[in-house]
């Protein structure tokens, strides 16, 4: 009788021991292996170096046609070597079903197209922003959704330093703050700063480095997970995201950390992610979860090749999906991610990954309506 009575207690103790390991992830996703659909015109995608979602939940991808091998673009050679394929335009727009609905991009009059496309953002007014991290890239471009040029901030040319406010240094990503119409730039692969401009005029507003200090270009040496946290951003400063509560989140990629600031650049806190990563960093991209509180950060990690769900408050890892591989749902150098109004996640891959993927949100969380987001324009 005593043995029988103790059985429930023993079972309860085992559950208590393994409880945290069995805790259900707050967000669950399932890859859509049929997304996107085959591109028309025998087009093929190169390294996919940015993804964004607009107010209509269309998905914008910027890709690098010049990264295609001769084998991949053999139909475009003179004479053609095979029946397929040809480089697609740099900017590709897909609907939710994965059908290509628009494409454009490349050199044109009045602006300097990037040597190496890197990052795309659709702002609250519908403008399209593009960056580049080629050897001489130091500019951000602004277009309408039909590809009409609007504004260039910075210029191509020899790289300078993190004190130069007339140009950028291989910028990696950007976001416009709907509350102020200011453009925040993660700058970048050469410079070591966040820099802010007026999104209408391109006028310089302010900038800062790690911990809100003036940016410097001091040589930090290789990352060491056992060392004290670096006092400056390492290259690349890879992303910037602005939450509705006014906090600014920065990807200090190869320092394996997220630094958080107020909009004036004053430092709030830092959160480390996969601190032992010695490759090319664990914090490649961030996206804010579209519930009312923006409770989570989604984190793309192209070194460990996974996407994580992080607590926005603490940085704690609450879930993850993906691994290094070539099958649907795997990643090779997952570089960027974006989330639509329904919680679906879109990713892009560089190096030899050269693709975009869609992950369907499988959950019952109440999401904030996109219409309410649009109301934030005022």
C-alpha cells in the first residue's frame, strides 16, 4: 500500500525535475515548402540579403544578381550554355501565396546603386529603403514601391571613419521611426555606430556607438567569449529595430549581443545570445513580434543557422527552429527575417543559401491588427 501511495509523489517529482525542458515554446512555426513559387522568365535568385513586409503583407526581398555563378546564370551568357537560368532583378515582391507580383532595381539616373545589396525596409509611408555593403558603398537609397528614385543619403567612394556624417561605411540595415520620421541606420560593415537622419531631407540628426558613447574605430581583435564585454561595437553593426515603446534594439553581431537604447542614444541595457559563438556572430537580425506588447524578439543567427524566440525584456531564449542544412526549414547563413501581421516569418539566406523561406505561425496568440499599426502614423 505504501509503495502504491508513493508512486504519484515520485511521478510528480520527476515532472518537477524535467518541467523546464518540457515547457512549451510560446511561438511555434512550420515551414511552407512550396513558398515562394518558381520565378518567371527563367529567373533565378542570388544571395538573398534582405526581407521586409509591407502594410498589405506583401513580402519584399532584395537579392544579389552578381553573386550567381556562371553555371547558375548559364542561359544569360553569350552564347547561352543551357536553357536556364538568368539573374532576377534585385528587388522582388511576393504575395502571401509566393507569387512574384513586382520586380525592379539596378543602376539608374540620379543615384548610386550599391555594389553589394544589403538590407531592405518598407517604412510607414510605404517608401522602400535599400543599403549596400560593397567595398565603396556608403549610401542609403529611398524609392517608391514602383522603383522611382526619391532620395540618396551618403555616397559611394573611399571609406572614411565613424566620425564622418556626410556618408556611411558599408551600412547593413535601416528602419524609419513612424513617430518622428527619422531614419536609423546600422552602420555597419566598416563603421561602428548607429546614425540617425531625417527621412524626408536626409539631414544628419545624431549618432552613437556601444553603450551610447561616441563611436570609435579602435581595433578590438578577435572576439573572446571569456573576455569582458567590448566597449565598442564590432563589425558588422548589422540591424536596428525600434519598438513602439521607444526602445531601440541594435544587432552587435560578432559581439553576440543586443544593445538597447532610448531614441536619443542613451544606453538602457544589453542582452547576450549564444555568447560562445566564435564564428561570424549570433545576432544577425531581429524582428519585433506583432502582438500588442511586442513581447518577443525573433533573432536570425547565420552562424548557428537557427531562428530564436527571445523575451524582449530579458533576452532569454524561449524557443528556436532551424539547423544548418539544405532542406526546407534548414538554413545556410540565414541573414534576415521579417514577420507579417499574422505572425508568419520570412527568412533570407546569403553565401550559397540563395533563397527565401516562409514559416507559418502555428499558435493562437492574439496579434495586433495591421490597421492599428497604420494608425501609429500620426
